C-alpha cells in the first residue's frame, strides 16, 4: 500500500511528486473506477459531487466539503473486474484439468484479496 506512507510523496508542494499532486491522482483514480464500473443495482454513483483533492492553497470551506464527501464514500465495486480468470471457463469438471482450475482460483483470489485489502485500508484511513 504505497499511499499509506510518507515515502509516497516528496514534500508538501503542488509539484508532480508533491503531496497534493500524488493524492489528487489517487482520488481521481477512485472516481474513474467508479465511472468505469458503475453499480449494477438501483444505487447510483454521481461523480459530479466528488470534490477534487485540492492544493496547498485550497480554502478551508473546500477542505471541509472534501472530507464530508469522502468520509461518507462507499464504493459499489465488487472488484470482480480484477479477476484474471472466469472460473466457470476453467472449471475442473468442465475442462477435465484440475490444475487449470487451481491456478485460476489462486490467481483470482490473489487479485481480489489485494483489492479487498486496499479497500479496507482506504476505509481505515477514512476512520470507517
């Protein structure tokens, strides 16, 4: 989890490797993922309300709005889009090859567990 360490950025400026630029990209990526993989149920996600991360000169009112929005943010993503294999396609009962099934299962679990750990870490960072 590279973003939960001060080594993720260099200084507190607005330059490309600075705190504000690095974390601005993180929150922009979250919004992109929410748009790319919209919810499948009645719940909806409106990224128009997602405030940007801001900069070193962001006013206090914007900072409060940012924290109010992101403190209540809940993703609708299941992280199924990270699955490397469709397990139904490599099922040992269908393909006759249990080794394929095991390899597919292991890779899928690794990918989705990693995403779940990142999701949990984001929740912990938000105090959830």
